[in-house]
C-alpha cells in the first residue's frame, strides 16, 4: 500500500523540502543568529534555537513561536529542555502544505522576535 500510493517517496521529498526551507530561513539575516540548527529524518524535522544560556534573550522562544503557529492554525511540538521545535506533519503532506507550514513558521518567528525587541 505504501509503495503503491508513493507515500515513502512523498516522505522523502517533503522532508527534504521542509529541511531545505528551514535552512534557507536560517540563513536570512534576521534569523541567522536565532536558529542554531536544523536536523531531521524524513518528516520528523527539528529547528533548534540558540542556547538561551548565553544571555541573548531567546529563553522561551520555542514556546512563543509554537504559540504563534497555533494562533495561525498550525500545531508544532516543543521538545525537551532545549529551545527546539519539532515538525511532524502527516506522511501524505503536500508540497503546497509544506510551503504554507514554512510561511506560518516564519511569520510566527518574526512576531516572537518583534515582541522581544519591543520589550527590550
């Protein structure tokens, strides 16, 4: 069934699309010092924010971004003690849906950073 419907191929392609999109975002000047790492396998992808222990004001950023995504109708998972967000879309996610996911994530991160800048 998985082979007939091309699900595994979709997982590989959409996972690569998601990781590449996050890496491109990570290189943008406004995010270059915010997103520390992007990693994953298949559609289980994580974006880790810089270690808040350096006094850079990013403590709690994963929660803030996750809440911003939720307000935009996208559910993400905060993971562990680190400032990390995990993406785990359905195996049948489409190319368009991954693009929408990246757009929502970027908007939520931008909002979370703007709030921190205004508060500083």
